[in-house]
C-alpha cells in the first residue's frame, strides 16, 4: 500500500517539493558555512520523495542520547536554517497541502505536506526511519 501511495504522492507535489529540497541541499553545500545543513536537506529530500511508511523523528528519541544535532548547537543551526531556507520550504509544502485538502482523495497527501512543513522548520537533529522503528522508539521512550 505504501508503494501505491508514494507513487500517487509524487504526482501530488512530492516530486516538486523533493526537487526543492535537493536544490536547497545543493545551495547550502556550495557554501562552506552551509555544509552542516546539506546532509539534512538530502535526507529529507529522500523522505519527501517517498514519505509513506516512514517517519522523521528526533535522533535523541531514536538513540536515547543527545548528539551535536539534538543539543544546543542543533537548536542554533535550526534557528539559522529557519530564517534562510526553512520558511520558504514550509510555505511550499503548505501551499501544496491547501490545494490537496480541497478534495477528499487529496487529504492524506495534504497531511503529509503539513508534516513535512513542520519538518522544514526544524530539520537538524532528525532521522528518517521506517514507521515501525519510530513507533518502537516512542514506546521505549514512554517506558523509560
């Protein structure tokens, strides 16, 4: 089922927004200062091309420990990201979501765009994993 949804997703704005994430990755990779964001851009581009069956979660939730991207440095990098590229990518996802939400068939795809818009605002310190891995990480964190 995820494969079918992902194929339809590409037609419903996933391809265009995935290419936008790739462009953002290339732009930040061209600058030495932007290299910390390039990896997140390309990881999220892959997620944007095929979001169904996968989730983006905090690496802290996934691993149970903080790293550079999930700590104070990651927050600073996310704030800088938000100002320069986060808002335009989020707006692109939200515009796609508005168009898709008009139809009943488009609602699941609109919801994916809304989730990706949120991720566009704060991408550093996240990891894209299968939905079952994300669920297991949430259960483990709730247990601890």
